[in-house]
C-alpha cells in the first residue's frame, strides 16, 4: 500500500496472535458476523423500498412482493446482529476472542 494512503482500521488490525485452524475459524467467524451486521438493516430497508415506486398496488397479494420484506425481517429477528456487533467491537478494540459456541 502506498505510504500516502491509510488503510481502514479494520484492514490493519491483526488481533491476538493465533495460529492454525482455530485462527482461520476465528477470522472467518468475525468476517461473517461483520457482513451480517451490515446486511441486516440493508435487507430490511431494500425489502421495504420495493413498495415505494409501485405505490399501494405493489402490496397486492397477487404480486407477492411483500415476501421480500417478510423474509428479510424474519432472518434479522432469528439471528440478531446486536450481539455480533458487541463481539466484533470487543475483538477489534480489546483483542477479546468471541465465544466458541457457534452463535457469532
């Protein structure tokens, strides 16, 4: 990277020095959690935005467009991102490893 550019902090942070399969699993878990935390509000917003150009007729059952918002909302409620954001923050700021119980 050229010296006149500064990399975003999330690209330069190395975290705790871990090696092997557990380190790969940890970094993948953090990356997936960050993607989910970003995608949740975007999915709900875009699912609702489907109705804006079409007006009230776009919510007719025969068009079945409401399924996009409903599906996105179901996924965001089933696996909430608020816990993921906390674990990502602890990892990035303090180097604290996320839990190993598969819920990140």
